[in-house]
């Protein structure tokens, strides 16, 4: 799933919104994102269009998150693990 970060909402909100949609859950039912990543730091970094090579990858809830070029990509942990194993 892809979700474009809107600079008015911030990266943290974009991640939570994208994960809730991907996992078909209410946003408020997700675990606190602060238990996974520093939200203030994430919001300070994105959207930062001055460095298009900047990528952040982490796990949140039951999903794998990749943020690059102002876009949040959400996939299942299982898919990421299978892809990684096939590249070895």
C-alpha cells in the first residue's frame, strides 16, 4: 500500500493512517507509535525534499514500513521476510 505524506499532517500521522487502512483497523486501536520510533524525529525529517535518497524502514504494529520520497509504503512482515530470504 502507498500513502503520500501531506506536509500539513506530518509523517507520523501518515504512517498511522496508512497502517490502519492496510490492517483494516481503527487508528486508535493501533499500538502507540512512540513505542516503535521517535515521532518528533520522524516528523522533523519528512517531508524533506532536499534529500531524495533518504529512506527510513521500520516495523510498526503488524506491518513493515518504508518511507522514501515523501511516500509511506506499508507491507506485511511476512512479505518482507520472504523477499529478503529470496535475495540471499
